[in-house]
C-alpha cells in the first residue's frame, strides 16, 4: 500500500481486489473443512472443551493482519472528502448536507460495531477465536477513527438514525455469543457490503469512496469469519439457543425495516419517491437472511406482516 503522499489508486485497488478474493477463498475453504467435520448429535456439550476452530479462524486472522491499513494512508488533503457538486452556493450546501447525513450514519454504525467487536473478543470461548477478534476490534476502531475525521471535514454530525441505535442496543444486550455473531457479523455486515459499494460508486474520486472501498474488504472478512465461526458454534449448542436466535431475528426485522426506510431531514423529501425501491430492498434483504440462516444451520422464517 502507498503512503499518505501517493494518491495513485490502481496498485491500492489491485491489492484490495486480491484481498477480497482471498477472503472469499478463505471462507470457501473453511466451509469445506466444517462440512467434512464429524460433529456431535446436537446435544449440549462444553464448548470450551470441544470446539476446534484453529484452521478456519487462523486463516481469517492472518488475512486480517496482512490486510490491515492505517487511517493516515487515506488521501487526506489530496482528494475532496465528499462530492463537491456544482451550481449555486445554496445547491452545494444542500448537497453537502445530504452527504453529511450519509457520513453520520456510517459513523453511528461503526461506533456500535466497535462496542460489539469488543464484546465478541471478551466472549469468544477458544484461543483462535479470541486472536481473530483482536484484529476485528482494531478494524472497527480504525473505521470509527476514519469516520470521525471525515465527519469533521464535512461540518460535523447531522441527525442520527434512531432505529440504528435501537438495533445496536438489542444486539449489545443479547444473551448469547451466537446471537451476537448471527445478527452482527453474519447478517448486518453481510448486508452492508453492497451499501458500501453503492456509496463508493456515487462518490468517485473522494475520501468517502476510498474509505468505503476499504471497508468493503474489511467487512467481507468480518462477515466471512462470522459465518464460519457461527457454523462451528451452532454445532455445539442446544435447541434453546437456536430458538433464542430465531426470537431475536423476529424482534429485529420490524426495526430493521424502519432503519432501511428512515431518512434524516436532509433526505426526507426522497422518502415517498424511493418507497418502491426501499420495499424491494427489504424483500431482497429478507431473502438474503434466509439464505444465510441455511448456510449456518438455522431456520429463520419471515416474521408475520412481512
């Protein structure tokens, strides 16, 4: 990776693409190992004594360590923080307010992610898992640091998303490690990757796009490791724990839909026009969640009313 003084992007993009491909390969290889394993008949056993995630989590640990970057490597002072726009001062100010709201929501999300990753580090029952989560804690702290700096450049925070805070608090207060990994790493971080790609595509040649491209790779690693770790953990838990995950998913969906369709005041004018697309996004996310549930060994159906 280039230092802060080099604004060339092609080698950095090549590295990001390579890391993304390696993250996918690590996930696929780890899943093959999981599927070949010999597991218990589903009875509740002592996780600490039986879980073996060494092969899978070591791959993600090494990948995360190699891919780690520094906030100083972003092109601060060399690229605009967000798209600057054209037209009158009023139009540019309105456009800046829209981008400020986008940055605010991402800072809000990664602040919650920093808290959640620390919980996962503390709760992981095995050494490979704990080692991996040390990298994730560092990642989320780095993300929050970058968003804080970017927030300052765009004029400070705007209106926070109240539904995002509610979602974060539910996961922070979840009873089990399996519930936290399911909602945070498997579902939320799996779904947010496309969002980062969309933001980057809409803000080319900016710090915002540069940051979102890096987070696409980081969160891909977080999601992949979460899928594999959850597969392993769920092979060792009781049906009661799985029912707890099902109940949490049912509770979260109405809030998650509200979160997807909420817009701050700066973007509220678009809510009616965007409603059909928002509803299609909800349907797509629900379908993705069901596929992810099957992937990790859960049965999660759509809650009533959806």
